[in-house]
């Protein structure tokens, strides 16, 4: 199943995740936006998106 998500910075659709893993009760999918070069992660719980973290220079991962 192909999961599509939107980049939290430029709002364009990103189709392919780079990595997927379990973190406690969450399923984490790491993405890289080819349009604006933003790295971000979607945290899902029971098939629904709980929150998104994006990488900001000098601050690390922050809630998007």
C-alpha cells in the first residue's frame, strides 16, 4: 500500500518514505521532500497520523 503525505514546509505530496519503524505504540515513517529538501517524520497510531516532526537547522526535529 502506497502512503502519500504532504510536506509540512512546502505542502507538496511526497509518495515514498525512506524508512519505517516501530516506536512504542507508534509507527514512524521518515520522508525526504525532493522539492524543498526537508526531512520529516510522520508518527501514526492505529492507522491515523498523530503528529509530524520536521528537521530545522540549528534546532533539530520540531513539531510541524
